[in-house]
């Protein structure tokens, strides 16, 4: 990866991290694109090179957070020492996600009713 591509990824990640911080402390509706850009140290016009609008950055964050929750739960399930059949694994994963959200109320507040099951559309299609 070249330096220009690294800079692009760094800016996008900075925008995502800043948006997440603001969304979880102030709320999505009370956060503006100009606040996200300013706190990320990126010009507001540059924001639009990465995201069409605040909804697009919100969707990217919802997918990232949802994927991380699911990935953490699956990893914990794989590391569990007791053998489990499929229903037990599903219960374990769901319990793990519930516990993670119970202990991280800021994340829970951000997700509200918008939890995204990563790749669910691909699973349903198959």
C-alpha cells in the first residue's frame, strides 16, 4: 500500500472514530458533520470524499460495531473448552453479545434498534 492510500485510510478511520465518539456521547442527531470533521482534524469538504452524508458514516459505524460484537462472540465460542452442538453455540454467541452490550451501555445506546448482522444477506441468499 502506498503512502497516499495509507493517508486515505487514516483519514477515513479518523472520521469513523471521531464520529463514533461524538455519536456515543452526544447522540447521532445532535452531532453535525462539521463537528466530526473539526474534531478529526480534517476539512469538512474532505468528509464528503469518504461519506455521502451523516447517514453513510452512521451505517459504516453500525456495520463495524455489529461485526466486531459478532466476531468477538464467535471467537469466544471457539475458545470455549466445553464441546457444544449448534444450538448451544448459538446461545453462547447471543449471550456473549447481550453481556457485551449490558456492560457497554454507550455502544448499546448507539446501536439501539440498528444492530446489523454482518453478511446476513449472503447467508440468507445461500
